[in-house]
C-alpha cells in the first residue's frame, strides 16, 4: 500500500473514525512520499494533535503554513498545539492571524484570547 492517495484515504478514514494513533501510520507514509502535499500534512497534524503528540503536530502545521500561509485552520491548529505545549506567548501570533482571517469563528477568538491572557500572566 504505497500509493499516496490510498494511504491518504486510509489515514483520513481512521482520523474521521477517531482512531488518531492508527491514522498517523498511513498519513506519515503518505507525507514521506509526498512531503509538499498540504492536505496530507494537515491531516497528519490533526491525527498527531488527537494523539496528544503536540510537538510533532506543531511541526506538521508549520509545514502547511510555509506552503499555504493563508490557511487559517493550519494557523489555528499550530496555535493550539503550541498552547498544549504551554508555549502561550508563541501561540499568540498564529491564533491572532487565524482569528483575523476568519473573524466569524468564535472558537478562533476564544483561543486567541486565552493565549493572550496566559502569556501575560507568565510574562
């Protein structure tokens, strides 16, 4: 099963079914075969986040942003990954960017504000 599309489909099926740990296996293989595909890297980041592997998730979302800097969801997920790592000051920028791109997304604003408040408390 080395076809990138098959690996991606299998990984996203596992991800959607809530099997985050299992989803990382085919999605990692797909990423290794097609590292420039942002859809694969975003799905892998989601699976890693769900598996509580936040450092690796942040790296995948950062890779997506490098290729697609206006991807508000990847910015949001990068910020959330950084928050889960306790890096609230670093999380502020991507969360603020995501909220600025999608002002109607209440969840983006909530997490942006939480990062701001936590960063100010620890400063």
